[in-house]
């Protein structure tokens, strides 16, 4: 089979546990590029938090951000964009403020990150990890312009609050996907958004068949993406449920998992 596209999750997959790309992975991606295979990062991150990783690799490539709510070409043109309904955003932000006042809400639209307070330690940690600094804005004011409706809301809270919010808010807002991406992080996007659907949209746009694609992932929200690709490969650090859903299992993200799989497939 002649492969044309390789999709890869970023955190826990392309990056190791120290948020770094291993040299063998960089070398492998360069080899793919030279043979006409496009390497596509797929992440919940905003574009500005993905682009430095692409620059470090030294290639130009399309990106799938916000788990598929915003897909950009290598020339930074929009291939697909799906923002949250402003009315739902107004209501859910108000409810979170009232019911979980300790929750920190992050508001992402296009390539901008907005917060109401930049001081919390969680925000400072996110700045260090992503290399992006948010702008302080009033969320209701942003929502008066529907063009600035968020592609994603990210809530930072205690594990107990995140679990409670996920259950309660999902019942109240069925038009949204509300899911924990970690014990302390809750992501809110439009109901239609998923990495699996993003892969479908991307392949259709570039007229590539699923059989001509490979996908790498390490977490629960990668399962659909692994299923959509011709070969779905779970990282060695993935939970057992993710491994069970994959076609193949490779080494961990700390042990050149991407390189090892590509080498086994004869692509590098």
C-alpha cells in the first residue's frame, strides 16, 4: 500500500513526557516528507501551540487543531471551521461561574487564547507548556461578535469538579460535546467535533482514501481517529482500551514509538 498521509496526536504521542520531540522522530518525519508523505499533527491545542512544533521539525504541513474544530492548510488557509453557538456559550459560561466559581475557563477562537485572569498557576503552567500567552478579555463582550465565538472552551478544575461538570453540563447542553481530557481538564466543543470526523474531512478535502493513511494516538479521544485511518497505531504508553482498539501497538512516546512503527512498516 502506498501511504500518503500520517496523522499524529501531539501530547503523549509525538512529544515525550518532557514535551519534547525525539531526534529520531524528527528524522523520520523529514524522510516521509521527501517521499511525498504528509505528516499531519492532530491536537486539542490551538494553532499557535502547534506551529512551534512544526517549525522545530522544519517542515510546512497542514494542522488539525481543537480536535478538528479548526483545520488549516500548510499555507494557513481554513479548510474547515466549526465554532460554538454563541447562545450556548453565554449560558454555559454563566452556569459554570455560578455553580463552580473556582473553575478557570479558557476561551479559544481561531488562533487566539483568552482568559479572564492570567494569574492562576494552571494558566502559567499552560503558558510554559505551549509557549503561548493568553489575552485578558471579558467573555460576554467577545460573544457579542459571532465571528469571535469560540472553537473550544477549556475548563481547569479539581478532578471532583471536572467529573461533576462533565455529567451535569452534558445533560443540559446536548448540542455540545463536554468531555474530560485529563482529570483536571474539561473540553467543550460543538457536538459534531471529533478527531475521527476531522480525519474524514481532511481525507475528503485532499482526495486521499482511508487506506492510504496511518494514525498515531495515545488517549481515549484518539480511538475514533485510529479507526478511521487505514492503520491505527497506539503508543505503548496508551491505556489498554486504546491499545485494544488499534491495529498495531508501538513503543512509548519516550522510546521513539513513532519512529519504531514507521521503521517496522518500511517507511523510514
